[in-house]
């Protein structure tokens, strides 16, 4: 498929993408932003599209994944509502682990506990902690997905026991 054909098919989905984006975001401006971001990602990843795939489903999957990733990113932020007449929204990052010495010690302690795990558990656990999906871990380490899930579960269990939780 040429770039012109690809772009034409993508633009023909504008109405469908707009409706789906609005159903996800519940706001017109956010929906428009999501549609634009989906267009960009689809164009950047045009080489990954296989001609015999369902084009509409492929683009809608890009949109859904973009929305989910943006939601996860925004959930790390804390929205506070100022009760003044102007009703300002103040963003602050929740994960400020190193604000006080106790928190820094906890992170250091957790890192040491994780590093004490058996290597086969530690590698899988660290990959999962760093954001890898189960399938990605399984393919990189050449393991079954059930093995990956089991090792993560057992790693968490060992860490809990070491922390006496």
C-alpha cells in the first residue's frame, strides 16, 4: 500500500475515530487531541501494518493503546482542586520518593532485597517492574508466559516475607 492510499484510508476513518475518541475521553478537546495523536502514530508505524489485516481495527487499537498509556501517565499525577472562586487545578507529582530520608532508605532497602532474589526470579521481577509486559518478558527470556507470571508472583511473595508484611 502506498503512502497516499494509506493516508486516504486513514482520513476516511475520521468520523469513526472521533466518535471512539469521545467515548474514551468524554471531552471534545481531549478527543480531538487523541485523534491527532492516533494519526501521527499510525503514520509513523505504517510499515508495521500488514495489508491483509483489518485496517479499521488496527487504527482503533492504536487509539485505545494511546489512551491507556496517557491515562497511566496522568494517573501518576495528583489533581488537586483549589476551593477558591477561580477553582485552579494544581498538578503535583505523587512519586517523590526521595523527599525525606526515611523514604530514600526504604527505596534503598527494597533495592537490596530485590538484588538478593535468586537470579531467575530477580531478572523477571526487574523486567516486570521496569514496565515490560508478560509476553515481552517471555519472548526475551524464552520462557512460557505462565512461568513468567509464576516467577513474578513468587518474587513478590519472597519480598513480602522478607519485609514481614
